[in-house]
C-alpha cells in the first residue's frame, strides 16, 4: 500500500502538479485514501456476496464515522 502511495506521489510530482517538498503530505493522503477506499470496497463485496445489502449500507454508514474518530 505504501509503494502505491509513493508511486502516485511520484507521478504528480513528475507531472509538475505539486512540489517535491510536499511529497510526504501527498503520500500520507494517498495512503489514507487507499486504505479507506479498500475498506469500503471489501465491505461492499462481502455484503453483495452475502445478499445483505441494507445491513451492509447501515454498517458502513455507522462504522466509518466511528472508525474515523476512534482511529
């Protein structure tokens, strides 16, 4: 996951969108985005597999804010 975040940061630095001095900030941002996105994606896949659509949406709606504030 860290390697992907690093490669994404390298790409936006290479394109000239951000400066090299901001690398660590963007790597951290990409890492958090990837972790949160994969968590949500895996939850949705499991919910679809188990045919628990409403329960899955309720879980994500409640658990994601709790996870954000609790760490």
